[in-house]
C-alpha cells in the first residue's frame, strides 16, 4: 500500500512537471499584443528562458500579467495553449481591450463631439490613460460632471446563432490555429456618464442641444433631419423642441427598373421641407396644468396620380395653443384651438386621364379644435432600445366643410431574456365629413412600410406591424423579420372598394461607432384582392444608446 502511494505521488509530480516545465526547445509565441511588442516582452521579462527549459509556463504567465498591471493595464489576462500541430506554445495576452465606448446623458450631436475628445490607444484599458481623459474632458466641459465606469456586455449565449461563438473554444484548447486569438471578443465596455452642475448650459442636458437622423424612403428619397431641443429656453421650467427635415430625390428610381435606367440627378431635387416645433412650460398650477404651443411649416412638390394631378405645390402652416394637463407621470391630456392655412398652386392636370380633378389651385384657412391623450412611460427615448406609447388625437375643423379626424396609434416593444426584441405597432385613422383631397394620407407610413412609390391614398385605414429581431453578433448585428398588414378604403380614381395590403421581409440592424444604429427593411408587398406585388426598401440611421 505504501508503494502504491509513492507511485501515485510520482505520477502526479510527473504530470504537473510536464504541464509547467516544457521540453527544452519548445518555442514560445506571444499573441494579441497591441501596446508592447513580442520582442519587448522577451527582453524585459527574459522569456527566452522558457525556451531553454529554465522557466516554467506558469511563471511566464504571471510575469506578463504582473508587468502589465505595474504599467496600469489592470484588465490584462493571459491564456496559454499547447499548439499540438507544431512544436510551440502559444500565449495569448488580452491586454484589456475594450469593446464599446458608450456615452450616456447627451444627445446625438454632443455624443459625437464628446467621443471625438476621447483618446485611448488601441482601445486598451489603462487606468492612468482613462484618468487623463477625464481630466481633459472636464477641462473642456467644466459645467459637467463626468464619470467613467467599466461594465460587462450582455450575455448573448442564449441566442441560437452567434457568429463569434467558435472563439469561446479558445479556453478549452479546441482551436489550434493561433490567429483566432487576434479576434478574441472584449469582455468589458467603457461607459462615460455625463451629469451636470448647471441645468441651463446647452451642453448640460440630454434634453438640450442638437440631434440628427437620416432616413431613406423607397424608391429615391433621402431625408436628413436636424433636431434642436432646449430646457429653460426663455425662463425656468420651459422647454422648446424643434425639428427641421427635408426630402431630396437623387433619381435612384431607375435602378429598380428592369432593365435598370440611369436617372441619377445632381444636385438632387428637393421634394419637401418641414419645420415643426413644440414649446411648453412645465406644470405650474398644482403641478397639473401647463401651456403648450405647437407649430408646423411644410412645403412640398408632390403629385396625386390617383386624382389625375401629375404635380402640384403644397404649402401649409399650422399652429395650436392649448393647456396641457398632466394627470400622472405617464399620462397627459391637452385640448386647445388652432389655425391651419393651406396654399395649393402650380398644379399640372393630366387631362388625358379618364377621370381627373378640374380645379385644385386654391387657398384654404381652417380653424380647428383639437384634443389629445398621450400615455408615454418612456418620455425620453435617448438610451432606450425599446418603445412604448399610446396616443389618441381628435381634430374637429370648424370651417365650412366641418371635416373631422380621429387618429389612434400605439407601440409596444419587449426585450426577451436572450436580448431579442419583439416589436408591435398599430394605428387606426379616420377622416370624415367631406374631407378635402389634400387631407388624404398615403397608405405607406411607419406603421405599414409597403407600397413605396405608389399613389395609394386613404381617409380610413387600420394598420398593424410586427417585428422580431435577434442578435447574431453580440450587440453589433441584429437580424430578423417583419410583417405589416393594412386594411383601407382608397381615395381617388385608381382603386375602389376595400383593399388589404401585406408587406413581409427581412430586417437588419448594425451598430455603428458603438452607439449609432443603421436600420434596414426589405419588404415584399402585395395589394389584395388585386394581387399586385412590389418591393420596398427603407433605411434609417439614428442613435441607439
């Protein structure tokens, strides 16, 4: 029995010795280096002694980690793999590479401006370098409180597909090609959070400053948008929000024809421009009532081929004055009066069409009363990947035709346990009592993305949109599918009877510059019962975090 114990101890010692003391002549390769070179580590840490059989592998690993930590690289981690296809050991050094660098508490414009000031070489985390960045940022933005924090990214292993999953095998030694080490995923993100000493600084609030967004509407319309929002604009507790957008036609529609045609035009034709804004004062009387002013200026060059109008110019101004009642944190009601002015001019009528309008150029002035109920548990969407709201609006025009409008829309997004997103949207709208032609809405909108480029207009519709998307590469790439449905009564002379529409296709979202998102939808639509089909592509660039 005593002899068996001695043999067992001898075998254990031999096994441990073979693991930590390689045979003499075994080559050592160091991978993953960005800050220091392999030659520097060999010289400073005498790693050649390993190849001479004078230094165990465990000591090699500990000496590298100690060296990095002494130089303020606190996240360093070293992995070793015996490359069985060659006479070498591969040591991979994760120097502390960061994944995303995310800024919280700022709008889109100032997020970019802030990130341009951050300088972290090779995105390798170093406490001294991060502190130097904080000192620099605080000197540039002295009215802001800036903090930096490390966070681990979400775990996406529950997803069915992950493009990077094979890299997880590195720790198990199942991959023998050392080049895989170079794409090892970072295990930390660096978050900068901006707080504020002074609320009225234009830089100081996530509700202050400039924002931007870019949309692409099939088949040829590029729509940039610039936002400006400011708290304490005239005095304390007021808030101004404005948005300026324009649609530019670059003549891309020819690319979607068969065979393709060159219809590209530079400079592009401006199809519309819109300026809208909202000014309000926070509740003053018992934190319940606050005044609200809304305004709109819109100009477009458009057409209504369903009415035999090949082109006309449309100019609209609209203003509303109303008290806003804050019933709770998430529920607000406003009722008020407003005035709308519309000018239609330079109309071109297609007199060869079987049916067409006779006289369209005119000036309209429409006073109206309006009421809106809004349930919005996420009043600030900046930094939220999900959306939830319900808005009901009723408008009664007090002019001669006494037309009325009822609009209800809602969105419900849910993030599941595996970080996939289920998004549901619905809208119902009804215009009635002699609605003029210029009030009719295009069936294609954010609730039904199909029928792009078609002249389908309606005064009554119900639409539904469902989308499911999931990660295939951490938070950087999401893919999925969507389904849009619409039921509508068409206006104009082209269609008659109740129509249905379906639009189905894939969607993809790509993370750009760590916190901006490129969103794409490719839809295959169908008009029923006519069984007419088409293709629609939409794209949007916006801020995610």
